[in-house]
């Protein structure tokens, strides 16, 4: 009899992958605030300074623009820096380097010098960190040509997608989520390299498609399990890659189910869901039996107080309610 | 070859480069006005000595990052004038294949890693390039270093300070060369900088600074040489301030009404190109004839550059997505405005 | 931008069906050009535009029923160009409040998927009841309608959608589930009751099982409504035999003479003419009931009932008393052909003052017809039959047609109708009178 495969946390999967890539390729270096001695704000880099030394696991001063830009410059000379920004919120200080430089250098200079940099940071609210520390601005990056923006939702994807990101020759924004670090899952041994630009149907279903990413995938799977008990079959598409966006996977799914709900952690207006909905309008118009609905964060700077925070962030109940509404709108009864 | 003769050759060469840049920029100005060149176009007129002096100090193994005022650097670093002009014309033969234009000269082979249009944008990547050099190579007289050129106004941006700090704590082989042409666009250094002696601005980071005469290519070269040597051998960053002045507006469309006639006259009197010519004539490095020959040669080269640019093909719209990514991935967008979504099911 | 309305195309018309758009958005049109065919309660009519321009938008789908006055299309000056395609609108069954028909509220909301399935099955969206929010027609509504239409009421599949099949909710379990379209059978999705869109189906389930359901055409609906009205009219019937041998000889003679002109006079033509000239002398019969009064018509317009595929229609020969036989013959032929083609214009089938219905060609010897309101009377014409009769003690043969006149007793009394019939008989038996 086989033993249950071991489960590891998302955090551990990231840590293992960084270690593996540091070991494999001397061009890989890590940069970031408090990633060395302090072992990272969220302990993703725990133990790595000791193992690889300060040249390769480099603590930076609090200077996001400076060290993100430096990583870009180092990448231009062939290093493969992996930068950690403590949270997405602080990446805004580096946005000039990410958007005006990292995303531009390869194309604007006529394809002469790739910029193989990975910029990792967690997004997400729900930790009572108040408005400046709880944002989900991934669309800001997903909007920009020249960047690749990926958001794994499981430990296995965290490994395979971080490996792919480090080996990719373009700047990759690697979106993590505070709520995911402690989640567990089976992670296959050995080298795993995901394909950037591919979504995944993480649960097959026939009645309605939930399209989501990152933390939302866990919520969607939970909601799908609940609905399954009632005999309602939800399909869950994890986008995984926000740029490039794998439209075919969710289009194909919605064509089958004829009903779609987007679950997104970002704010509603101009969000991921807006892009998905517009895509479905084009690729699945004749297959829709109800309007596409979006479950997104309330459009306020996220308050600190728990009841307000809970009210503002999309959760399983919100998703379940909207799924029911869409099913009801098409006369669906299980 | 005696040192004197070698020096003479070098000086002649400096003059030739200065003349080439001068001629190139004057013609670029004309071409802009003839609508051959689009966008912004910033010229090195009046800054030729700083450009040539800095480039003389830079070695093959070194890397260069500059501002958008970069035509002279491209030429002096060794790019073909025709390909630089073609870039201005937006042609596919341009140094950046017509994708960058005036502000974005680039040649990976020549280690010219770009002119940057965002003020201060080049400073963190230049610092990172120095980090890569430090990570990969060992210090020594032949080690590579980075030269990061910037303007006086740029010393006020956060990226400048963050980068100097990084260079200091990480002991990076980089020289930040401020071309102090006394003005941002129209704002004087004194009005913009709490410490108008810009070479002192590295003091917070214990980065040594030095000010040299930017109108003298030899002085510029010597200043840069010394700092680059420290960078190569001691991994100590340096801050070099080159006192200069631009002869025309901030860009070709700027009439520069903000400066007084006397200011302009003073500047013209100090114009580094005729000044250096006179100096070389006086030192018998040049004769009137050899100077003319150099000037004629520059004129011919620039004329040929224009002809090359004119006759070069425009990039084809079909090449639009050619450099979307360095590494292709599935589902990369390829739609033109109004195209239906390409969703392959 | 001008709005093209559903025009009033017949006196009784309240709504019309866009049978077919003959132009599409973006097409340039000239004033007077036909942009659609419209099924009214009477006939298929042509919808013309009144000014030059370009079709900007077609606001209703083919098959949709639209009340008079509702905007069905927009014609613009031609600069904008059409947005392409019919706006897949269908008006709500109830007449909209106010004239503006472009308000979304007047459309039958329908999910794109439902619309696609309906299109594939040739189902008129307007016939569907929507069960979704705001009455939106959703997939299950269309599938229910398909199931209801299909013999046995089984669920029909929706080809091409790849969507799960709806399981019919037939309580008896007789409905058989359509085979899944390839691949592994999708999990059953239980849709709402198949009968949802057809509430009547349940009540007549037994009868419906053996019957083919035929949806009512506009014309059938109109015929039914008007004849039901007519059944309430107090009426009486009078029959008179008419000897038609001289009439038949007269007809043969005329046809021989006019053959070169291509004119062929029928017995009906002669009857119409005879009725018309007789009516001129009996103005009381040339009347109609108008609710609170009787209208005695000064002009004589004789309608002839024509049976066509879609129902019954009565083209009208105007001023029949004033038209020569050859003109009348040609006109009646044209009208009958137009009627069969569904091409009658409203003035060609409305405004009659008296109607003639002839079933003689079927061998019907005598029958009564139902009055075509508001006219006061109708004449039913039987077949011509050979009869023996006694004349001066000898048995002879003659050809007889029996005419039965049904009169609206509110307008006509027995003697009046009888007098009309007597004179009509005389006219027919002495055919030269027909020419007077
Ligand atoms: C971040 C940013 N802000 C503003 C500008 C507009 N801008 C272009 S050049 C310039 C002045 C820069 O002055 P300086 O650094 O002295 O360089 P110089 O043009 O004199 O060579 C400004 C404000 C810009 N390109 N980037
Ligand atoms: Mg300046």
C-alpha cells in the first residue's frame, strides 16, 4: 500500500524552488529587503543566506526603486536576479523601474538585450493591515506588454511556475498571496517547469464555470465542493497566467457550461473580471445563457476593522450566492 | 611611438569626434525641422567635450548608460553615424531597429546599454550592471566598470540617491558622471538642488566627488580615468561633475527664451569645439588644413549618414510583435487594433 | 434618421409580422423601395420606405409580431453605416406604452444561447415565454418549446451547443431522452418542466398526443375572430334557383369573341357583374351595419371569397357596377392570383360592400355562407346542375345554379332580400341585362 504523498506548504515550495535554482545556476541571485539575516518578512528565503552567502542572497536597503532597477540592470548583463518585494503595495515605488524599464528594454532597444528578472511579491488583504498594505493591484502589471505576470495558487504550481519564471528570459511578475503561504499541497519531486501563459481547468464541471486565480482558486474549489453535494457541477478555471492570458481555456469551458462567474481579489472596476467578461463576450456570446457575473472586492480603501474588512473582500459565501443567482437566472434546478 | 606623438594623435582624434558630433547634431536639428525625425530630440551641442572626454576614458569591457541626450555618446562609443541617423529617422537599420528613436540609442555589442528617456531611469540599471560586474569579475586594473551619465537636474531624483547608496554599500565599480549644463529644462541648478555643488552630493554615501571643466576633453578624460581606475581596482564608486553648457534649447523645439542674451554670448564664447581647435592649432597638433580636412570629413560622414538613413527601409507593420518577448510563450497577444480576439479553441 | 413604423396595412390590422427583411443594415434604399414583407391578418404586404437613405438598423427579427406604429427599422442619411446584423429584438406581446419602440423594455430579452438554439430550430422568439430574470428567455425555455413541438413531447437536443441535454420532465416517463451528441454522456441536468412555455399542453394532453399542432397564422387568427363575430349576427337565409343556360351560352359567345384579346370571362365574373348591377338598383342591400347606424354605400364594391393556403381572403372589385366585363374579368383574375400569392394590398381586400362566395367548383349544390361583417349580406353560389323540369306539359332539361343569400337581419328584412334575389335571378336569366 502506498503512503499518502507528503504535503508541503506553498511557502516551503517557494523556498525549495529558490534553493534548487540557486544551486543549479550561478547566475541566479536573490535580492530584497530582509531576505537574508531576517530570512524574509514571510520567511520564504529562510536558510538561504546561510547556504549561499551574502553575494547570492543579498539584503537590500529599503529602496525599492533602486534595488528593483539594479536587478534589471544586472539581468541585462546576464544574471537572473529574483527580487523579493515585501508586499505588492511597496512595488508601487518600483513601478517606474518595472514598467518604464524592465518591460521596455528588450523591445524598445530592438531586441538586443533580454531582461531575465523575476519580481516576487504577495498581494492580498484580509490580515487587518488596512488600506495601504492590503492591495491587489496585479492588473496594473497585467496591463503592461513586455511583462509576464503569473499567479500560482497551489504549492505544486508555486514550484513549477517559479522555476519557469527564473528560467524565462523576460521580466516576470510573480504574484503570491498572503493567504496562500500556509496552504498545503502535494508537490511532485524532481524538476517541474510550468508553461507560462497557460491556464488550467482545476476542477471539471458541466453547469457553470468559475474563472479565478491565486487565492480565488481555493475559494472556488471549496464552493465547487459544496455545490457538488447538491448535485451541481461547477468547473473551476485557474488563470495562473494573467499576462499572457490564456483565453482559450476559459472560453472553451464557458462554451460548454454556458454560465460564467469571475472571482477576483482586485477591485471590480477595470479588474481582471472586466477583461474576462469582455473576452467571453467575444468568444462565447452565442453560448451564454446568462450574463457573466463578477465577484470582486468592494471599491473602498480596505478598512482595518475586521467586520468592514470581511464585508469588503470577496469570499466563498459571495461566490456561492452569485453562482446561485446565475443558475437561477437560467432556470437551473438540480 | 613617442608619447608626444601618441598624445597628438589622440588629441586629433578627440577633435575629430567633437567635430563629428557637432556636425551630426546640427544636421539632426535640420532633419528634425524637415520632419524626418519625430518625437523629442535632445542635442549634445556645447557638450561635445564632455562626451568625447568620457568616452575616451571608457574601455571596451566597460558599460555605458546615458540620458536621452545620447547621440554624441552613441557616435563616440563607435556606432555607425548612418545607423544612428537611421534610428532618428525611425528606420529598420537604426541601432535600435527604429523602435527607440532619439532618446534610446543602444548597442549591446558596444556595451552601450541605452539612452534613457525617463529622467533618472538609467541610474538603477547602471548600478545593477555594476553589481553584475562585481559578482562576476574580480577587481583589477583591467576589470570592467560602468559609466552612468546623467544631467544636473537628475541628481534630485530618488533613484539617484538610492543608487548611490547601493553602490556605496555594495562597493560597485561605477562612475556617475553628471553633465552639469546648468539647467534642467529651464530650471537652474541653484533653484533645483539644495547642494548646488553637485559633486558633493555623494558625500552622504561617502562617494568621492570631483568637478572638472567639461569644455576640455582632456580634463574630462583625466577626471574620468582616475575615477574609473578606482572603480576597477578598488570597487569604489565615484561621482564626477562636468561643468558644461548647452548651446541651444533643451530640445530642438525649445527656443530657450529663459536665458539672457549675455548668458548665451558667454556660452558661445566658451564653445568647446572652436576652443579646442584653437588650442590644437596653437599647440601645432593641428594645422588649418588638417583641421579643415577633419571638418570636411565630418561633413561627408554626416552627409552619408543622412543618405543612408533616407535610403533605409521603414520597419514593416508585420514586424510589430517581433520583440514582444525575448522568450516566446503561449497566448502572447498579437492583435492589431480592432482585430477580433484570436482564441484558438 | 427616420423611423420606419409597422404600418397599418388593412382595416382590421392591429399588428403585423415581419415575414422577411428584404434589406439588411447598410443597404442603400430609395424612396418607395421595399425593405420587408409583412404578414398582416389579411395578406403578405410590402413595407416601403418613404425616403432615400441607408438602413441603419433593423429593430425586430423576422417572425416577430409588432403592433402598428412600432418602429421596426431606422433609415439614416447614409453616413453612419449600419452596425451590421439585425438587432435581435422581438417586441413584447403586449403593445408597448407610448410610441417609442426602441426602448429595451419592449424587446423580448433572450440569452444569446437561447437565441442561437431558437434560430437553429426555427423557433420564433416571440412565441416563447421567458422564465429568466425580467422575462429573459433562457436555454431551458427554448428547449421546452422544442420538446413541446416534437411529436411525443420528447426533449430535443440543441445541436452545436455541446450543452448538456435537458431531461424531459414528462411525468409519465414516456418521453425518451435524446441521445447525447457524441462523447461520454454528460451528466443529466434536470431542466424545468417541458411544458413551461406551453401552458395549455397539459390540459389537452390526451388529444394533443394524436394531433399535429399547427400554430395559427395571422390570417387564420383574423379569419377566426371575424367569423366568430359574424356568428353572433342575427341572420336569415333565402335560396333561389337560377336557370343559367342562357348565361352559359352568353359566356361562351363572349369568350369566343374576346379570345383574341386574351380575355376569359368566368361564371363568377358574370355573377359579380350581375350582383353589382342589381345592387345598384337595391341600395338597401348595398349596406353595412355600423354599430349604431346603417351605412348605405353609394358605390358598389363586390368581394369574392378566395380560399388560399393560409385561410380565407376576400379580394374586392371596386366599382364593379361601373366596370365592363373584360376589365372586370381581368381584374378578378389578377386579384385571385395575388391573393394566392399573399400579395394583396389592403385596398384590394378591404372596403367591400357585398360578398360572393362560390363553392360550385367543388360540386356543392347549395350552401350558406357566413356574413363578412360589417357587410349586410353574402351570396353563396352553388354548382350548376342539370335538372328536369316541366314546361307546357313536356319534361325538359335546364341548368340551374342555386343562390343562397344570407342577410343581416339588423339591416335587411326578408322582403328586401327576396326582392334583390328576384331581380338578380332575372338579370342572370336574361344575360343581356348584365351589360346594362
Ligand atoms: C521622470 C521624468 N520627469 C520629467 C521628465 C521630463 N524631462 C525631460 S528632460 C528634463 C530635464 C532634465 O534635466 P537634466 O537632468 O539637467 O538633463 P539635461 O536635459 O540638462 O541634459 C525633464 C524634466 C522626464 N523625462 N522624466
Ligand atoms: Mg541639465
